[in-house]
């Protein structure tokens, strides 16, 4: 494998490699031999059987650039990259065995943007796609003629002319580095195989060879200058990502990952803080009642006034919070109904079918 350029002392001229090197050259999957046609066919078999485009289901015919971009999509995280420090630290993720020791359940989620997002006792992890372990895919689909004619450049998302292949390569490299950190020990490898995060044919010895070639005997820090900014951060807190989306998109935002999938879960999650407030109010009322039985406080006018005011507050606050919860849920219900009806009308135009009107006609005929 062609080595990455080394750091040079100031004043020395740095030699620029004519072609950006692949992060690895070994094929830890079975197969990969044969001519370009067979390798391309094998590569296509490593992609999803179908994918969605504007709620339409399609099957890939070739490894299209659009499909690869959808698989590597981290746009929502890139849009809030200036606030991502609120949700996580700019360090690699901790190994899988450590995630389990923190009480987090590993949940498979295929969306790249949800990779390493954690909350409510679980962490979302995207299984490593087979094509990302295929050096033919990197050479054929993550490099363009412009990339091959340039040296190894740092990732620059502010450039006016952005190379799509370079952006995809930066996401793919960052994703691989996250797995290098996640699967560090053989126990991590066993966990990954049990959760089907790594292809079945990959062995521990092959994985070690793969990781050694990516790191090339050096620190991974040199590689982080080439990854997409999202992958500079490791694990991300879901509740803080939802708060960021709430602040930027408004109170009716569904958040980064939808927390409530039904009104039952909405009431269950929001009743917890109401119960907590009620418990504190009861504790304070009990202390006030004990204070009123003492001779020193029973005749104190200031304490009597405070006890009276807090008693009225204790009566009104549960009614107010319950009313607020019901009002907000009613607003959410109305918003979801309008959005669903609007989407249904849009879907009807897309499918060129008006199934509701046909149902009414058939009912009237019967």
C-alpha cells in the first residue's frame, strides 16, 4: 500500500503523492478475484437490495453515485457541525465492550447519520457494509480523475468547487475509523459478530490485518485530517441532538431521531417530570405542616403568609401542568393530522390514484 505523506519539519519541501492512496489494499472478504465485470457484479451484490427515493422503492442496477451518496449521507449532522460539541466530544468512540458496560443496548440502524448516536439506554450502530471492505469499490467509485491527479489533500468543506467523490471518501474513511475504535479487542469482535455488525466471513486475524493496514503502524490522528467533520466526534447524545433540532427548527420539530412514536409514549415520558415536581411539592407541604405545629412558627405572620401562598401554588401547579400537557398534545395531534393529510394528497398525485374517492363510489354503489 502506498504510504500517506509524513509530517515534515518547517522549511523542508513536502513531496506530494500523485495519486491519493487507498486506506487499505487487502480484501478481507471472500472472493474479489476475476475481471472488472465480475468484480463489479460482485460489488453490486454487496449493496442493499432496494433503497428509497422520495418514498419510492427502487432496486440498484449499478453502484450509482446517487445511491452511494444516500448510503453515506450525514448532511443533518454537517449542517449543525458548529453545535456538535454540545452533543459529543471530538474523540474516537469507545469499544463495544465498554458500551455494554455502560448499560447501552446495541441497536442496529442502517442510516449513517444515526451511527453512534446514543440515548435511553441504547446506542445506534450502522453495520459495516461489505462494499466498504472492498478495495475495488474505493478505487473505482470513491476516486475521480481530478482526485487521482491531486495529492493527498485535507478535507475542506468550505471550498467553492467541492468534489463529490472526495466528500464520500471522507465519510467512508471516517466510518471505517469509527469501527477501528469500536472493534479493538477480540471481545469487541465477538460482540460485533453476534450483533451482525461485521460480515460473517471476516475472521479476527483478517480484521487485525485490516486495522493494521489502515493505521499503517502510526497514530490515527493523521487520518482525521481527511475525514468528514462529523466523524471527528465519536458518540453523540440523542437528547442534546433533539434539543439542537428543537432550538433551530421550532417546537413542532420531530427532533433528530423521533423520541415519541405514539401519544402513549409521549404521556409516559412527560409524566415523569410531573411526578417528580409533585413529589417535591408534597415534601415541602409536609415540612410546612410540621412547621405550623411548632409554637415558634405557628404565630409567625411571615411564615403563615408563605404557607398560604405555597398551598395555593400546590393546588394550581398540577392543574396548570396537566392542562399544558393536554394542550401541547392536542397541538401535536392537529399538526400530525394536517401533515398526514397533506402527504396523502401528495402521494395520491405521485401514484396517480385517488383511492379515497373510489372507495366512496364503491360504497355508494353497494
